[in-house]
């Protein structure tokens, strides 16, 4: 289930290009819950949610401008979140 993060602090924003043709927005937000997997077979340290400052990457929907419905992360630093995005996407930070 996708948790609404619309009230989160946006720390960094950028533009990515999909298939060399379609631009879409990306933003890194600060959040106070590091979500666990919820899988009972996983070790407790990754299974359970933790209340701590962390960062998530939100991607804009390719067909609906302004709708951020894809989330990545649970990064413990802003630098880690930026590195993760830049490793797989070309980003112009704005």
C-alpha cells in the first residue's frame, strides 16, 4: 500500500528523461518512518518499521503530471538517496 507523503518536506527536486523523450519529475523527501518489509520470515531489523529520519525518492507518473505514485527508498541519508537515483537515471537537479 502506498502511503501518502504529500505533506513531507521536499529536500531535492529534479527532472529525469524517460526513453530519451519524456521528461518527468523526481523528488527526494524527508520522512520519519523507515518502513520495514512486514514479512514475518525476515529478521526483525528489516521486518519492522522504525521511527527515524530517513529519505524516500518519489517519481512522477509518466501519464499524469504532478502525481507522484512511485516510491523508492528508505535511505538513511540524503546523499545515499541522491547516489541511488543518479546510479540509474540521468537527473537534472533544479
